[in-house]
C-alpha cells in the first residue's frame, strides 16, 4: 500500500462552436501542468471523460479537446447501440411534460457539518422548479448539524433528527417526512450539478412504470493516492450510455439480473417514485453505513423496487461530483464495506422477500463466479471512458490486500445483517417497554 501517485487535476471541458473551454470542476483547484482528468460536455451534456497530460506553455483545453474528439469517435458506436437497446426495451413513453414532477431531496448526515454545507449550497442552486430539501441528522453526538441547518439555512432546508443509527434508518426518516412525488437521495460529500435534480426527476414524468432513476458520479478531487486508485478502478461511475432495466424484459447481457444491483447505480445519486418506494417497504433499516451490516441499503432498495415490477433507468445527465475518501485506511474500510454490503443486501432480500429465493438459487453458480471476478480485479463498467491510469491497464494495479478485504467482507455481511436486525428488535422492545412504563406511571399519577 505504499504506491505513490501524483495528484491529478479535475476539470470540465466544454466542446462547442466557439472552441474548447476548460474550467476546474466544482470544488477543485485550477488545473496545473501534468495530468488532468476532465469531464467532456457537448452542448452542456456529459458525454465522456478523458485523461490527458499537458506541459508548461501548452494550452490544456486544446490538448484535452484532441483527446476528447478521439474518445467521442471511439465511443459513439457503443453508445448509439446502448441507446437503441434502451429505446427498444422501453415501454411507450408519454409526451414529456414542461417540467419534472415535484421532488424531495433527502440528505442523511452525521457530524460532518463542513462537507454538508458545501453539498447544501449546490442543492439549493438546482434549476428544478418545485422541490424541497430535507437533512436527516443521524444519531448525532453534537448539535453542529442542527445548528447549521436551523441557522445558516433557516427557511430553506428542513431538519429531521433520527436517533436510530444507520443510513437506511435515516433515509426512512426522510421518506416519512417528504412530500414530493419523487424522492431523490444524495450524500453530504457531493457537489450536485445545477441540472442534477431536473435530470434525475424528469424520466419519472415520461415513464409511468419507472420506479427508480440513478445518475452519474464523478470524482470532485484526485489529490491523494487512495482517491486516484479508487477512481482508476471504476470509482462510482457507470459510464455515459443511458440504460433501462426492465424486470419484464431482463437484459441479455446481465444473466444475474436483478441481483447485480451494484451495476444499477449508487446511493449518492438515486431517486425513487415515492409511491413505489413506500409500497416496497422503504429501506431495510438493518442495512447501510452505521450498522453492523456496513452497507447495502441502496442495493436492497433497487432490487425491492424492481421485484415489485417497476423499471429502473440510469441517466448520465444527472451528475454529482463526489469527494472520495482520502486515506489508505479509508480505502481499506471501503473495500471491506463493499464486500459486507453486497452479501448483507442479498441476505436482507431473502429474509424480507423469501419468494425471490428460487430466482437467486438459480443464479448462485454464476453469482459466485461474478464475485470472484469482481474482487480479483476491479474493472470499469462497459463503455467507461478515460480515467486515471486507464481501466484495464496496470498503471495503478488494485492491491491484492484490498481484494482480500472485500472477500472477508462478503463472508461477514450476512452475520452483520443478522446482528443489525437483532439490535433493531432489541431497540424496539426497549422502546416499547419505556413507553409502556411511562403510560403506567402517568396512569398511576392520575389516580
């Protein structure tokens, strides 16, 4: 784990008739000579990423534009095929309305007021015409989050407190408080593109059978070796080709569907039709960061909504910039948590939806092979574009120790989930006993 990688500048490259324009990504510093990782926009829309190097005296916009044009030519056929496939698999769409449906944005957080403020500033700048913003303060130890929301963002952001620890429990508290037709979720360590919420919510109005939409997640900064390594092996991005997942027409290229939920998107950039998520029972509170399960809350919700017959769409137009964790220990924790979350969510699915057991068992042999492949060599989603080190190369090899941690996490996941469920049952029993005792004392006092 002593790999040393130079910092990589993160930028946005706009291609247009007036020539290429380069600017730093939101939250990033001005590009400096050396490696630059850039989101390529065409007419404002995310189209690709490129990694290029420029020297002192060179125009970085021109250097990256030449790489971008080559990248776009290479990927055009692949993306066109993906778009044709999505259009063929999609149900007939209604005429798109002039504005997306009313939305509630839910941000769960715990003791990270600094990064939360940065995220809220970007969420308050959204161009969506009708939305509310809810912060859920999860098992707080201090009043920092409450003070931030009620003072700096008074009247603009709603504050909800959820004392039961865990990301899923916090999300469920946000769902209970939300009034939107669409419930959008993101994290406290992102910066949202101004069109993020509109792009995430609009597909629900166009497709009444849609239950979930996920979007594009790119790195906000690549300044430490851990950040560069994570992004060079996939990060959170799912590529630039839109994709529709329909349980009535399972994708031919995903034989494990719908149990490869990690390919659908990530919890830092997802939205659900409120009625579909509530009918599916919301998030399993025994999953997610902050519980012994360590993750899997988003994956469980994806499968729950798909299992109910709703479609799921991935759209790269809905973009957030994510601040990856900075240290090797963060990356180690993340690797273990990914593995644990994967098997925890599968356990949750079987415990809460036993009717899916036959379908899962039929996929077990391929599932085991998929898990071994996933942990042996992390790779990019199909059609992924330029990243630090380039996917599939050995510029930044994935350490075997991280693969071992992921596998150890997989072994632990079911135990972690069951422990979290037992903790939840014990907490509910304690709460019930406390309420019963309080009523008894009240009744005794009244007599």
